[in-house]
C-alpha cells in the first residue's frame, strides 16, 4: 500500500470522547420550556444553578433551580417574573454565580441577585433594570474578564454595553448593523466582538474604539442565520447554510478574512446550529435547535484544521441547550463537557467524557481554566486596559464560593429623567411613596401574616399533640 495511508487516523486524546445522558432521576422534570420562536439557547448553567426560560402567561419568566435539585420540579417552584413580555435570553455572570441577566421582548435587560436558598415566592425585583433599547432585546452576554460589564443587542440593530454596578450605559454601537443581529460573541480577553447579522455579514468590532476592524460578506451563501464565535487564538468559527441550504461550518483567520481556512458541509436540516466552544480542549460542539444530536469537532493548527470527532445522538429533539463552564465539571470522572438539553417538559443533562483507566487527576484534560475572579474593573476596561482571564487549577475540583451581593450605586441620580421607581404616584396619600414601594410593603405584610397564621396553626397542632401525650392529665 502507498505510504500515505499509514497515518490515516490522527492522534488525539479527544478521539474517543463520548456523550451519555444521566440516569432518569438526575433529570429535571415537569418544566414548561418556553415556546417563543427565538434562536437563543433558553438555558444557562453554572456550578450552582440551572436557569431555564419557561412558558408564562402575561409577561416573561424564567426558572432557577439549584443544580442538586434534580427530579420532579414542584409546580409552585418560584419563578423570576419581573419582565412584562417574554424573556428571550439569559446569561449567568461569569464572576458571580448568584447573578444572572435576562433580556426581554419588553425592551429591557434586568439583572438579578439569586439567593443560595430557594426563595418562598417569585423573585420580582431585579437589582437593576437597564433601559436603552427601543425594540425587543434578544441577546445578552457578560464581558469575560471585566467586572460588571454586560452587553446587550436588540432588534433595534443596536449593541449596548452597560456597567451593571452603576446601572449606566457605557457605549452604544450604532450604525454598524443594517439589519437584525443574529449573535454577538466576545474574544478571550474581551477586547473585540464578533457579530453576525441578517445582512449576511460577519463583523469584528472594537467596541471601545467603536470601529469595525474587519468584516466578511457572505461567509456562507445561504439565506438562513449565521453564527460566529471567537477561538482562543483569535480565529473565528462560523456556522451557516450553503446555497443548497446544507448546513456548513467555517474557520476564518482575520489576517486573511477573504478565504476560509476550512469550510465543511454537514447535512440538510434547517435548524440553526448553536456552537459551544471549550478553549481548554479546543473542541466545538454544534447543537442544532430542533435536532436530536450534538456534533463535535476538534480545532487544531494543522490541516484540515477542523477535525470531526463524533456525534452524540438521541431520539428526542432539543428545544434549547445549556453549557456548563469548565469549573462546574466533575474532574474525577474525566468529564470534559456537560450539556443541559431542553425538551418540551424537562431538562436532561448530557455528560461528555474522555475514557481513562486511571483515577488520578488528568492534567492534560484540565489545563488551568478561567475562575470566578474578574481581571479588571469596568472603568479600567473602558479606559483601554485589557487583561486575560484569571485562571484556576481544577486539580482538587472547584468549590463554589458563597453568595456575594451585587451592589448597584446609581451614578446618574441627577439626570433629567428620574431613576425608575421614584415616579410620583397620585393614588397614595403620601406623594413620596411610589407605587412599587407600596406594593412591596403590602406584599411583605401579606407574607408575614401568612407566616404568622402558619406558626399559629403549628402551635395549636403541637398543643393538641401535647394533650394526646399527657392524655388529658395536666
């Protein structure tokens, strides 16, 4: 045989990565997953919590479950219900596992503080509401290395950067997108953005200079939505459709944005491919909305650059997908990724594992990975500083830290527009108490009364029990 054929099989420790669903009792059952038509993942996870956008009559809601709370979800489980229209996207803060942001059709972005315990009733009060978009907001994404910097993109074709700690708008990227923005992704140190748009262009943007640094028209010829993400080395990975509406993936180098480094056809299915990327293993996982499979590829520096590894297949299609950050994985089981697949009524974790015989810590699978400490403050980043993520070792596993409060110090109190919540209401006798504040007080009184009633009932139950014990004797 010709010498060529000897090294057909490429050496890679990820060749045998395999996916497995968890056992039935480790799933989250009885969740009414949102039916909104929007190409976001509908699910966000971190080492403490699972959050899922759910169906909700009037307004928009999402549910937050402690990770350990598997099984059937109580139908009265509290929801996060501050939005007045459907929630389209949610994202956990990478630097505080108790903080999550939500974007909604009601044109606002809200940031929430989630307690470590399960609250008794719905969470209705965000820590801060960010108002600046004029149409629905479909995309949010936290800055990877700067504290409290949050990006939102709306159907007003606007990208806004916020300082959540002050509740103010830092930057608005206007006149860059001529049509609906499909997705926005940060690079590893958060100095650049990559966006895809209905105008069929991929743009690389320096948000602080408010400049488009590079753009590529039609990386995929088809008309359906394109997605793009940054690789750790600055290359760009895209998914899209060919003219014949086959699904494609592409890899691009900014130094020569004209020609793809790699372009591969996959299949003809019309679900948009959501790419999830793990920079530590250099694996991209592609989850099609409405597909029942997850395909994964290793990205390397040698041709063909994008190497197909395998496909995890199942029977049921996915409505959405959550992707656990590296520090939330079980290193003792050689788990290199964990997905949270949304069905219509449940969420099913899927574990991706590299088979190894040894029980020892496999340091080649787990290089140091971004931890929960931000590398920069918001104003340092805004002034032009860049910093790589602060890495931690997973050798002894990661233990989540205790709940830290997000403090919002409003800077713009003297703005001409009164801050939300201080609108004078004429329906109360005291003009200084706003309607929401009044309702909050009433709500608290109601709750306390309920608690008092419950305690009184419990006391009388215990007294009855006492009577039975003493059998009528004093």
